[in-house]
């Protein structure tokens, strides 16, 4: 299975880069991991709702250009469905059984995702009703994908 993490913006903190690299290494025994980044737009302080929508649309077009038509797309959104680690593992296993060979997880920028990206998604996932920095979400998501593969393989993991 190929797992792509498609994100807006670059990682700036070294500790996050190290964590992402570590989970990338761990995941290499379970899947082919690809991390793709698109440029983020600068949002001026006090931007209007219209300007924020335009920024989401620009970032969304960049994301859409990298989404393959045959991929199963899961967006990370506060309004998405919350799953336990076991439920995410079951979902990923089920996709593999159905013959899905490519899952793309999409993490938006600080303003979220465009309607176009949200509409393209096959599933919408939420980790919490809380807001997390989108850069930190990469690390959290990779840990959960790794945990999912450990669960699917019947290997021990921390509960």
C-alpha cells in the first residue's frame, strides 16, 4: 500500500522533522510513504472571510493538482469523524481488502481546506474538536498510521 501525506506548508521545527523522519523509517516496513508539501499563502492579520476563502482556494488548487483520481482521499478536519486507533486500523485494513492501493491523507494550512478538496475526499477524519497546529498534526497522523499497521499486523502497541 502507498500512503501519501499531502500537506500545506513546510515544517519549520527541527523536533517535528526528526519525529516525522523516525515514523517514516518505522512505516517503511509496512507501506511506501510519500510526503508532499504545497506552498502556503501568507494570511494578513485581520483578513476578511472573503480573503481567507480565496487563500483556501489557492492552496486547494495546489493540493488538487497532486491528488490522483484513483487514490482514496482522507481529509483531516475538525468536523470529520472521530475514530479510535483500532477503528482507523480497521478502516485502513478494509481499504486494502477492497483493493485500494493508495491512500492520501490531506492536512490543510492554518485556515483549513477549500471546499473543492473537502468535496473530493472519500472520508473526513477528525482527531479532536480541539485545534492543533497543522505542522504538529503531521507527526500525530504518522504515529496513528504506524499504530494502525501495528494493530493490523497483530503486533504490540501502547494503549
